[in-house]
C-alpha cells in the first residue's frame, strides 16, 4: 500500500504526509514511486512471456516530468495526444520509438514534429488526418506507421463525458466502414498501414465491454488479413477503472491482461495497451488544509484550501474521492458535511453530503486517488496559483513541481 496509517498518522511509503505539508505547504499533490512502479510492473509482467507487447502509459493522466522519467526508466512506452505531451516525454528521456500518437484533431504541425521525432505510430481517426500524415511523410522522405482507430460501437457503461466507443461519440472511424478506410489508406504514399487501434472509454469497472470491443477488433483484423492487408500490431487503448469508493469492485490488471493473452494467443500480433488512470490514480493524494467551517441552514460546509481548480473531477463528473484526516483521533464525532473550496462557484466541491470524522480548523486532509487526472486538469481559476507536486521514494521525498507564485500567474501577460 502506498498510503497507510502508522500510529494514527497517514504516510506515503515511509514519509508522514504531515512532514511534507509542513515543508511544501498545501494544497499539494503527493505521489508514490513504489505505487506507480508496482502498477506498471503488474501490467508488464501479466503478458504471456511469448506475447510481444508495449505498455504505453497515457501521458494525459499525469504528465509530471518526474513521473514520466520513472516510467521511461522502467521501460514504458507512451500514448500522447498532443505535441506538448511529446515534448514532455522526450524531455523526460522517453524513447520516441515507443510512442503512439492518439487524438481526434492532430494538426499538420504536430504530425510534422512527431514524424521528425521518430515516434512509433499514429492512431488515426479520420481520412483527412491520414492524408496529412501521408503528405507530411512524403515531404520528409519517410514512411509513417499508422493504425486506424476504430469505433466499435460498444457501451463502456461509464460517465458520458469519458465514454468514447459509441457511434454518437466523436472518436474513431466507424468499424463498419473500416475496411474501406484501410483500402484507401493503403493506396496513399509514405504510409505503413499495419495496425488497428481502439479505446472505448475510461474508468471502466466491468471489463466485459472492453473485451467485447477487443473481440470486434480481432474479428476486423481477420477480415483485413483475408483481404490482404498486412496487420501486425493492435493497440487496445486504456480504460481500466479503479475503486474510488471502498466497496467498488475493481477489475484486476492481471485478470484483464490474462483475458487479452487468451484472445491474442497464436494470432501473431504485437499488442499495445494505453493505461493511464490504473497506473497512477491510487498512487497520488491531494493534501489540503481546513480553512474554516460554516453553517448555512442545516448544512455544514467545511472550506478547505484545495478547490475545483486543483481537482476538477468532482465538479466535472460528480466523481467520488475518499477524504481522510491525516491524523486519526479516537472519539471524534461523525458529521455530514460538504467539503468545498474557496472558489466562487456552487460547483466548487470536493465532496457533497459526506459522512466524515469531524475535523478542526488547520487540520490536514488527504483527498485520495488523485494521482490521475488531478494536477493535469488543474487551472488558475480565481487566480489561484497551481499546487506543488511531490514525489516520494521510500523514506525520501522531493518537490517535483514548485507551487506557482503570484509572479507565475501573470508572467505571460502584457
Ligand atoms: N488512450 C486514449 C486514446 C484515451 O483517450 C485515454 C483517456 C486513455 C488511453 C487512458 O485511459 P485510462 O486508462 O486513464 O482510463 N479526465 C477524465 C478521464 C479522461 C480520459 C480520456 N482518455 C477523468 O478524470 O476521469
């Protein structure tokens, strides 16, 4: 466990969170090296020994350079969705030949940069994009490897904002039209069309829908091969969920990859997966301090120094994050409170009607499972400097991103 109580005090690995808060201040993101690496190793080691594979970490989940560097050193590939993410991966020492570029709106300039950097392949989502990659590759005198991202029309049964595999979503190429799209792509110069990719959504708690999508993709690969299209790679995306609530049933990484092994055996395919959340979410907390309490009518509001600008998920997806006092005390009352930030919006809450041990002004709270889609989605709304980020490794820790200053807030303005 990356985070656990020892003698009534919450630790990250061997470091008390209170020590970090005292020195780095709050709000502050804290990540566990051991937690992130153990998740990566679980993915990597769950593939059958003779199954060629790459675990491409979805950079969007947490793109701190130190997190990327950890994963690069462990041998991860990367799934990127912008030139900025590619820049980060390269700066962190990631291997460009293990990078896949996803996303529905790559610009010509982004394609150019990625090709020059020598990425492994592009997951393409439209015919226009494929034409641009062909043109760009021809100009550079190179061959670009591409996959077509197909939309398998499978319901991921997750929050509508993070569901991507239905016909009504903007993502991918309709699987029913894929064969025609492969024929067209194969006729263009400068392309190696050797892969199929797919990603149906995020925070998927029941992997049945993911496996349904895999089956549809593998059936497509058979049809393509029958038609003479040489498919050697498949990219099955990310999406595996985590237990934000203590009683959520978590799909195990090992079981899910086991299911992939069974389906891929004997097919002669290199497989990539693109996990984000399941690699890093549980290995991060957002540390915050209680500012004050207030009552409005019958409601109790606990106002803390972290807000929707720091952790957007509750406001945007009504997401649940467990919130724990950093110090446990015996005999506290249990209260029902809204845990809110200081931002001037009623949508600014970290928890609503939450049963919590009553906490005091100045106390530290840990908002759990904030390692994915936490800092990366934060903003300066209400002119709040963005939080610091800390990486713990055993009994040592360091600030891997300084808290922003007021000067940082205005540095690009005239
Ligand atoms: N690959 C592609 C093409 C994706 O679009 C995504 C996530 C992933 C991989 C990684 O998925 P994961 O393993 O993390 O589920 N901000 C939202 C999540 C958005 C996910 C977007 N795409 C949240 O906070 O829940």
